[in-house]
C-alpha cells in the first residue's frame, strides 16, 4: 500500500468521524412539489416497483426453470457417467474375453497339432534335435502359385536310392545252419534207404523242418460208478484203471480241465481275445459253448486266483516296501448304463509283484487306504493325482505320515517336451534337457550295477546338485515373467514342477527310490489294450474278476516266466487239491508242484 492510498483512507475515516459527531440536518427534497406532483411521483414509483416485482418474478421463474434444467442435466450427467462406467466394464470384459479366447485358440491349435502328430507322425517324446520337416510333393503342388523357384527341381521323386553295401563274405559260415524255431514236440519221418538206387552212395543225412499247428478240443469221459455198500450207503466214484488218470482233471465248479481253463484265461487276458470271438473259435471246433458258460468258468477260476493274489498282496505290502501306483479307466455297466470306472495297480519291483484292484469303480482316496490297510510302506510313487496327496502329510493321514510320496519325473519331462514341440517354448527345451540329463545319469548307474549306497552317493554329487539348482533358478525366473502369451502346455508344466518339486526330487535322498513311475505305467498298459478289444465290462463282477487274472499275469511277467506254463501249472495243482497259495507264487510253484 502506497502513501496516497493510506492518506485517502485516513481522510475518509476523518469524514466519518465528523459525520457521527455532527449529523447532517434532515432536508425535504420534495418540499418544492405540490400534492399532484407528489401523487404522480408516488404513482410512478409504485409502477416502477410493480414492474420490478414482475421482473423479479420472471427472473425467479426463469431461475426455477434453469434449476430444473440443471437438475435434469445433472441426472443425465449421472446417467451418462454410469453408462460410461458400464461401457468401460464391458470393454474390460471384452478384452478379458478376447484374451481368454486367444488362449483357448492357441491351446486348441496346440492340441490339434499334437493330435495330428500322434495320428500321422512319430509318437516319440525325445527332446533331441529334430530334423527340419520338409513339405511333401502334394503340399508343394497345392501351394504352387505359378512362380518358379530354383529348389523346385533340386530334388526328384525318381532319385536313385542308395545302394546297400555288399556284405562281406565269410567262408567259415558256409555249410553252417541257423535255426531258432523249435516246437514243444516233434515227430521224425525217416527216409526208406532201401528204395535208393543199388549203386547210390549215401554222403550224409539231414532233416528239413515243417511245422504244423494241431488245434482241437478233446472230450474226456470218466466212467463214474454208482454203487451201494453193505451198510446201505450209495456212493459215486471214479475208479481209475492201470495207466489211467488217477483223478478227474477238472477245475472245481466247471467242466473244464486245468489246461483248458488256462487256455481260455490266456486267450482272453493275455491275447485280448473278446468272449464272443473265443466262443466262435470253440464253436468252430464243434463244441457248443455259450458265452455265459465261458464267463462262469473264468469266474470260477478267478475264485482260486484271488486267493493267490492275497498272498501276492502280502508280499507287495511288506514293511518298508517301495511301490509304484497308477490307475486307468474302464467302462462298467451299472444301473442300465455304462459308467466310467477305475482299476488300480500296485507294483513292487523288489518283490517282482503286481497287484490290480477294483473297488466299486471309485477313483477316490478311500480305495488306497482300504487296500493298504495297516501296511507300513517306505515310499509310494505316483503321477501326482489328488488321491495320493495324503501320503506323507501328517495333517491328513497319521498312518502314512512317514511314507515318502514320490511323483514321476517322466511325467514332468513329457510335459516340457510337449510344451517345446507343440507350444514352441524355447525354455521348455532347457527343462527337458536337464531332466534328460538326470535320466541319463540313472541309466549310467544301472549299467554300472551300482548298489543303493553308491547310487545315493552319485545322486548327491556336485554335478547332480548343479542340475537341480539350475532348474530351480530357471523355474523361479519363468514364474516371475508375464504369462499372458505363454503356451498352455508350458504353463501346465511349470505349475506341475512347482507344485511337486519336493516329490519329484525325493529320489535324490535314497538310493533305492525310483526316478519315474514307468514300471506301473507299463504294467497297467495291458488293461488299456484289452479295453480297446473288449470295450466294457458287463458289471462289477466282471470288473472284479479281471484284476485277479491280470495280477497273476503281470507278476509272472515280472519274474520272466512263461505265462502259459504258470497258469496251466497253477490250475493243475488246484484240481490236484493243492491250496498252499503262499508257495504257489511264480518263483516257488515248481517246488510246490512236486508236493501237491
């Protein structure tokens, strides 16, 4: 504030002070007007006041209209803001839907490519470098647009194939024969040397071989004598003659001999011949046999094999056993419709025992807990299915809290191989290569014949730890990256590796632990091939009968024995009255056979 303004304010204040002390005298400004003029002035003032009041009313009315318009505009503005928010949400939902559809589209493309590869190409899941796929001549023809390229004539469909190298002659092999075909029985047909010319000189004699398959069904008729003893009792008995069979060769509850029932079981459960085809074969041998009778005979045989399976189960679930588990689906007729049910398998490599089991078609956890009972297992290898997660978790199962739950490393590798080949994820190949290195180490240990202690020492070596650390670092790095455009197969592989990290690498802490679940996978594959032929089971009874036969068959295969010979020997011992099932396992049945 400058001095002039300050002085002006002081002067105004002084004038106000003087006016308060000496007010101005009242003066009538209208004293010089007469009454008419004053009346006219009043009329004019009243008219102005009225006009002002009307103007004010108009302004108030206009203000009310503007207020109403403003309220309407505010409502419209709020509605537009709400619509704007809704549109933004719709755009956000659309973007999310587009992203979801893009992922689904990419997943479908990957699945389509995988299906075409499995249908037309190689099913190998090796992560080694693959040759660049060249387009076929048909594709070249379909894609040809009229432009000439030099490589069009670089190859010819009529190119001469490479000539095979000529084998080196080995004079020392001349005159030597090579024959591996042999039959159980043979018949010799000698030449009649007396019919040779009188001047012929025999240089040497040898045999030429021809094989004939004899297939027939022989009916044995055992004469049973019904007689009455001196005490009045009536009895029936087969009394063998000299050099005749000592007893009737028939499996109890059937009319089939032990060899015939073994033949039926072998054809159906090993060769995967359906019942109706087996019935046609039997009918072609002039034997009338219904399909139901065939099933009933096998069911009677399963009653004996089930007791053998109980003995095998006791061996497979011994204390501190290391087992592999898996399950596969099958169709079972229930309540007038076919339902998807599951059959399980447990394999003990050390005992060379495989047990198949079925419990009302369930895939739940109770199937495992009921089967294991009070068994104290050292570890259980699985594919990571939810039914196994209670193993090794003290909060969920006190019984199996000390049991180590292993997850198949081969499953993890296959997921990364699929992500690399179908999802085109370069990092997935690195994961697959690291896992492949672990498998290469395991093969090297197996070739060297290392004991459990030596294998454990190698598994905990610095080289193995470097692989594990490298995989863990890459896993954390990949999980931290943006996953918007990541392949679905790669995402599944990463999640699988993260969730089951402890279970996947549990094999590093014990030299006896397996690295994968391939043993159970190969064992249960027999059911998948049979499923393609028989398609379904007629009921729970059929689904319960199949695991008993498959348990025996798979156990015999693990022992490296002949399935045909074992089943035949087993049923022969059954009709001979032998019931020592604990000693009728594949590695003991030959010794017990002479005692029954």
